[in-house]
């Protein structure tokens, strides 16, 4: 779907005051709005547009298109947005493989890319670019945080992830900080939906903890089956598998699970309260981590656009680097590779009334960057 | 007597407990029409399938032109000159009569793996194909799609294809089926000439045609050859009369 | 590796096989009787899962959800049979592939239209929660045992339906000779609709049973669909018996491969690489097995 | 006399060419990209058309060859870019003609292996076994870490073609368009040749082909392999168009799409794949702008085409197929 939204029209309906922009800015959002992964794209879009609406400025236009989670489609849309729509900034891609397809071409054509989620290692290290910013994290961060957290109570961990690059990065990230013994390291088929064989091995392994990175439907399936298996080993994982979009589908099976996140809806700060309340009011559901990341990406772009003309690449980049906005996650600044330095929390899945959600129970890292920044030469 | 063109010895084919071909020995000599008759379900089709190579026998041998072809595939046997027509006319339905015959010429030349020269203007294909069509009297219908030919004409086309293959022996599977009396008579006289070129193993239900044409007849019942001989011998054979002809008397 | 673990994995393979059978039975039945190759079978599986999840969350009863899944999938099957599929029987496989491919797009996007983009919640009924102890010290989830039992019963029921009932006689007649049953005065159009709806209902039931174990989401039918095709091709298209045995074979080989291959490789490789390579080898395993079987038996193990 | 079909064919080819040149003149670069996509997808489907349209081999796994071509471009190009030698110390290359050759040869090897096993089967078995092979290689590509696995492989600088600047959209379009025309010409020549006759009779009636002495197996295998090679060249171009290659080029959805292109255009017609690609790309482009539910409507359009418009675009424009 192509939607062109002018923030001014939205601002009128919301009755929000408008801030001035240095110059008009056009943003192209490519995200997943159809197929099995659409939930993440919908949240990204909704979070992003919430910030745009709240800014309420007619100098900002956003073009939104659906990539159907296909890399070729994403590339085609990026070409279209750059060549035909003449957007200044691209954003919105959820998946690492799609981002890897789009990012090199976009920055080569002199466009900014602000990532709302995907953060593959190559783009944080050797493949970094002055025009590429990540408003979310680096892919390894949340896994590293669980590795760090696991040191507190676990000696022998069973770890598993799907057999694809992000899965391997995940287990590598976990092992980077985990000091104990990894009794078994398993790679499952991407898209696998039955984990009985793996759960049987967990039962037999004698591990005192399980770390799993299984995004989307895979995580839902794993958690439900794990709960039914009678295995009592505690499970932990990165926040993706226990985000607001999947928790209702897992249900009670997720309760008590520890997971990592750079944000949670119960974080106690003013910006977060504003964000969560506005999101609930607008969309009638709790925001997920993807929604927060979309919201921050938009805030970041708006903050830079208020001070610099996006056509003036160096000036605009300097403003982006300042990260001069109030993030719902609290402290936020950019590393040398233009990825966040931020706190990573440990969260626990709880039930509040009828709603499954996360609450913060600890902090794994403060001011955490990533392992690849040293490889980034800009 | 001259060396047989086709020599089938002790052929056996079983489907489970059923012996569809039971120790069959049959041969075909130059210049003769050897008819194979038998009641429905006697195993004629199974036998033909083994001769042309679509089914493999359990045991026994098939020799053609002095060579053992028992283990060759269908296409290889056809290229050696074992020409066959079908019980149910099955020709490339989307092609013209001429192109059907051209395919046989092409196969005879062993040249299906030439990728460039257009076939339509290739006289080394069209020439022999037209000759074959002329011989069966179909030259005037050469450019018609097969679908527009009459039933009898398709039979003639089948024979033209077998001719174009340069067949050294013909296996004709019920060529008279579905032909009117006029067509049958014409085909009968054509086959009487054709046998001079190459001998014919004829499977046929039309007894008038069989008795008019055949030099020898073999009778197949329940997978066994119960008698082989001249028309007169077969007419007189008591076993044949009980097993087969008796039904018709 | 202990015996208990091996037994547990075997049961897991069995359970996967039984689920695949429910999918494959419908596919192979539809192919055997109508000569139709139906890519949209996975969509009917999805319809069953969504219907079950929706009804279960509305009424609080998983069992009502199961009934709903049967009804919804059968109804969806009957509707597409009448509107679309019926026009495809006389077409070649190419047209069938394409038309049912189009149906997948329509079903997936239509389901998302109705139910939204987020996965639905569907949990197993409370009496089947948790694990039970089996002889030999094996702990096994009660629900999975129930699924194995249910699948076995359905297989028996299907066998009885086909060999013992009037409908079964007609189905078998339809497999053998289409003109014949028409001549016998059986209403072929109705028979085909019934067979298609039956196949759809089985797929829907599988979707609901599996949905309680996995995630009820758009696109859930596609991986299962491809596995089910592997099953019917290995089993011999059109053969229910072949589908049953091939489903168990695929289920057990897939599960055991995922479990054993990394272990085997770990004896010669470092654990991380053994995991990666073993993982990719096991995800290719059943396709390799299928290619192997078809190389020797081009029409499957029990060709009709 | 020039037949109606050839008039339509010439008009279609000229229309695509004119569209790209007009887009260049108007400064609408994106439309050149769309035209290039049409040419490349048209070429991929033209390759499949050799197996499927001419040979009746319904391959549901042709995306594998498309992907192999893509990876040939990606792997050779990335090694040329980085200067690292490949396996056995071979150098990478950014020369398109060499890449196409490698793509075609790699696809030929895969085509022989897949073909030898698959062509022994027929009908639904063939459809399914080609699908199974495609899935096998798809999962391999996803989990194969050397070249990016599921993340795919970026081509930072589009590969080069002697005498042309491939970074210019119109130049790259012309290369792709030339490749498409060459592919169609190859099909036209093959169809009229002895091989084409043999393949045609094998498609119409395999038993008959054998009875006239044409062994169906090598004929079908040759068609399958040639078909794989053409599709692989298209895959290499596609990777260069997107400057990216990933396993999704091998997914079964891609295989399905290639079949869709042929049917939309008109099965067995020389220009059918190109016409189908044009229609498909335009539908995708325009529906995507209209509604978020575009896949739903795409499905409906496909369904209606299969059920009620069997000849596809060319059937509509040029009438029914004529045989000689």
C-alpha cells in the first residue's frame, strides 16, 4: 500500500501543536504489512506515525509501502522511492536480510537510512556508512544481555536459534558474555514449528537454563510446547520472542520468562509515559518494542529536521548524531558506528489484569555499545 | 527357408500369479504376413508390448535381424527398423500429417539433436516424408492437421510413418479396426503389396481380412500359442475350433 | 544418549507423522478421486486453526473450537470446490497448480483481513496439560499422546469409511473409473464436493490440533503443505495406505535427523559447526530421501 | 505474409523498448527500472517456457536455476570487488559475459543432476520432485554461511559489460532487453529445428515418439538443461538489477511466479513470458499503490485468468496457437 501522509492534516485532527522544520523532508517507509511477519511492520509503522502525528508539521511527508517480507520487493520499492518519489530518508525495514539488500544501494545514492529494527553485524562494522543510523540497537545486544544475565544464576546453558545468520549472531552474542558452560548449541530449521525433538534434548541435557532466540511464530510454538513438556528448566531469551505482539498468543506459557530489552512499557520516565499513553489512546493496544523503535526513529529524524536541511547532508548528519530527543527508553546516544549506546534491561513476563506484558526486573548493561564499532572506519 | 526376420523364443511374462505370456515362440519370415489371433484377453497386447519394448519379459529372447534386442528400449528398436502401428491411433495430434512422417524420417536419420536448421525447409526431411505419404495415398492430405483426418486416413498415416522409418518388419495392431468395408478392402490390397517390402506381424480381429491376407496364422489362448500353421491348417485344427473358432460357428 | 531420550524422539516422530497424515490423506484422496493437485490445502489447514482459535477464545472451550475447525474447513472446502475447483478437474496440472496458487494468496490475505496481523492465542485443553510418565522413565506431554491416538483413530476411521461404507465404495469407484460411476447413476458433482469437503475437514482438524501446539498465524499452512506433498509423493499419489506409512516415515526421519545428525557430526567437528552443518543437513534430509526414493521408484512406494 | 502473432510480438517488443526510452527522456528513472525488471523476469520465464511450454515439463523448481544465476553474479562480483580469491584460488570477475557463462554452466550441472532423477517421473510426480529439489537447495542456501546465508549477498557495484556503463539505467535496460531478445530468438530457432520437432512430439505423445524411434528421455533432459541455463542467465541479471542476491530468489513462491508469468502471457508462445512479465510487474506495481491487500486482488486476477482467459495476453491479442 502506498500511503502519503502529511503530518499537518493529522495534527489538526489530534489538536497537537506544530513545530517548525528547517526545510521540507520526505521519508520513505518500507516495511512488512502483509504475510506472516506483518505484525512487526504494523507496529513499526504505527509507532513511527504516532511521532509524526504528534509533531504535526506539514513539511514532513511519509510514503509507506509493503515489502511482503521479500528482499527483491524491498529493493524495488527502495528504487522507486529514491528514483520516483525522491525521498530524502528511508526507514522501516524489519528484517536483516531485507536491510542488507536495501542499505548499500540507498546510501550509495546519497540517501539517509534510519533503521527501526534490523541491525546486522556487517552494517555496524566494516560496512558502516555515514548515512546509515540505527535507532534500535545492534542485533547482538539483547543476546549479549542475556549472556551477561545468565552468569548470575546459571552454570550450564542449553542454547538454540534458527539456522540463519541472525541465529548464529545471536548465539555468538550470548556466548560473548556467558562465562559458564554451554552444554549444547542447536540450530533449528528456519520457520520450524515443532520443537519436540529439541525439547527432548533439553530434558536430557542436564542444563540448568535454556537460552533461545526464536522470533515470531517459531517462539510462540516453542514456548507453548515447552510449557506442555513438563520440563522445568528456566527459559530466557531476547525480547523479540516476548514482545507485545506475540505475548497474547503464547499466553500463560510465557509467564515468568526472563528476557532482555532496551525498553519496557513500564520504564519510569516522562517520555515513556507520554509514548505509552498516546499509543494506547491512538491504537487501543499496548505498544511493542517495535512500535517504540519506530517512534524513536521518527523522533530522531524530526529532531534533526528541525535544525538542518536534509539536503545538506553533513549538517543533517551532525544533527542526527546529537540524538537530541526524549527517548522512551531514557538515556540514548550514538556510538562511533552510529548505533545506540544505551542500557539493556532484564524483563520478566507478567500478567497485568487480562494483559500479558513485561516488567523490568534488573539491568544487564549500562551504556552498552556493540562489539563491531571498532571495525567501523568512517 | 531363409533366416527369420523376427524370432521370439520361449517368452514368459507374469503379472503376479497371472501368466500373460506363457512360453511363447513365434517367428516372422521375409515376405510373409503372419497373423496372430486369439480371443479377447488371450494376451495379444501384452505380447506386442514385449516385442516393441514397452514391457520387459521375465524370460525368453527376442531376436531381430539376427540380433538380440530383448533388452533394448522402445526407441532403439524402432530405429533398428521394427515399425509399429497402434491399436488406438496415437499420433502427434497437433502436427500436420507431413510433420508426423517427417519425425520418423528424422528419427531414421538419427538426428534429433540438431538445434539450428529449420525443419520446414529441410528437403532431406520433407522429400522422404512425401514419398511415404504418396505410397499410402495420403499425399493430397499432407498439410492437414492430424485431428482433421478421418479414422481410415489415420491408419494410412500410421503405415506411412512405419514406411518412413524404413522398417524391416511391421507390427500392425488391428489396422482394420473401425474401418468401413471400402477402407478394409483398400487396406487389404495395400498390405498384400507391403509384405514384399517387409514382413508383417498382424494382430487382427477381422477374420475375413486375416484369412485373405495371412500366409501363416498363430493362435494365442491364455498366453499360450496353441497352434501355428497355414490358413487351411488352422481352419482344420480341432484345438483351435474348440478354443476359439467354436464360439463363432 | 539414553533409551528414554530415544523413545521420546521416536514418539515425537510418530506425532509429527500422524499430523502429516491428516494433511496428506485429504490431498491424496482428492488427487486419487478427482485427479486434482491442490496447493490450497495448506490454506484449509490455516482456516481450521483460525476457526478453532476464534471459537475457543469466544466460548472458552477447546472442544467446541475443534468442532468449529472441522465445520469451517469443510465449509470453506465445499465453497471453493463449487466456485473454483470444479472447473479445474478437466484441466491439466499446470492450470490446477496456478489456480490453487492463486487461492493461497486469496486465503492468506483474506484471513489477515478478518483476523488482523497478529498471531492468535490457542491453548490445549486443561485436562491434557502437562506431561505423563511412561514406562522406561519417559516423560511425555499428554497432549501429544492424545494427538497420536487421535490421528491413529482417524486413520482407522478413514480406512473403515473407504472399505466399508457406500460413500467409500463410490470413492473407490471414482478412483478407478470416472465414467463408470456416472453410468451407475451416482451424482458425481455431489460426490466430488463431499470428497473435497472431507479432505478439507481433515486438514482443518490437523490445523486446529497443531495450532494448539504452535502458533496460529497467517502462512502457517505452507511449510506443512510442502511436507504433505513430500509425503504423498513418497507414498504414491492416490494411496491412503501409502500416505499413512510415508507420513510416519517422514515424521520419524525428520525428527531423528534433526536429533541425530548434529550429534554424529559433533564427534568429528567443533560443536558450533556441527550444529550449523547438522542443522542444514537435517533440513535437507527428507528432500534427499524423497529424491532417492523417486529415483528408484518413480511412482512412489505404494503407487495406486 | 507476416502473421498476426508476429505483428503482436514485434509491437510488444517495441513497446517495451519505447517505454524505457521515453522514461529516460522524461527523466523518470524508476520506469526504466520497471522495464528492466520486465525484461529480466521475461527472460527467466522464457527459459522456463522451453521446458514447460515446448516440452510440457511443469517444473515447479525453476527458481533454483534463477537463484544459481544470481549467486554466480553475486559471488564472482563480490570477489572481484574485494580482490579475495575464491575456492581453488580462482579470481572473481565483474564481467557480465563471463558471469553469464559461469551462471549457465553451473545451472547446466544442477540441471543435469536434477533432470536425470526428475525426468524419470511424470505428471504430478515431476511437479513435486522439482519442488523438492528446489526446497533442498533453498534450505542449503539459507544455512550456508560463506555467502551470507539468509541475509544474502550485496553487489556493491553493478557488474560491468564491455563498452557500456551498466550503472546507467538505460544501458542496463538495453543489456537486459538484448538478453531477452536473444533468449526468445534461441527459443524460436530451437522450436523450428529437428530438436524442436522431437521435443514437441514428446510433449504431445511420449509413446508415439518412442515408436518412431525418438527416445524421449534425452530429448526432455536436453530441453530441461537448456531451459535451466537460460533462466540462470536471467538470475544473474536480476542480481545485478537488485544489486543483491538472496535465497528468496530460490523460494517456491519464485518458482510459482515464473509459472504465473508464462500462463498470464500465454503458454508455449514465444513472447508469452515477456507479455506475462509485463502484466505481472504492472499489476504488482499498481495494485501495491492502491491497497495494502494487493495480494488478495492479485490472487483474484490470477484465478480469473486461469479459469476464464486461458490463452493469456497473447491468446487475447493474437488469437489461438497455430501449428504446422
